[in-house]
């Protein structure tokens, strides 16, 4: 990152990715607490995989930006 604009753009992008991951994690938590019936485990597993994917995406953004 050479300029302040590069830094701000990178920071804002990571912030948005983390916000989306938090929303998906909150939905998974909500389903776990209030979800009753069949298929709850499958829905939670899918949402957790999405959260994991977002964290991997954020991690890859961080490692490529620091080079």
C-alpha cells in the first residue's frame, strides 16, 4: 500500500467482508438457538461453511495486501 487511498480502500473492503461474515454467523446462531425440527443441522452447517469461506477470503486479502 503506497498511498492513503490504497490503505482506506483495503480497510473498507476488509470491514465489509467482516460485517457480512458477522451477519451470516448471527443467522447461524439464531437458527441454532431458535431452530426446531428437521434439517436444522444442515442449515447451520451451510451457514458455517459460508462464514468459514468469508474468513478465508479475508485472510487471503490480508496476506496478498501485505506483500
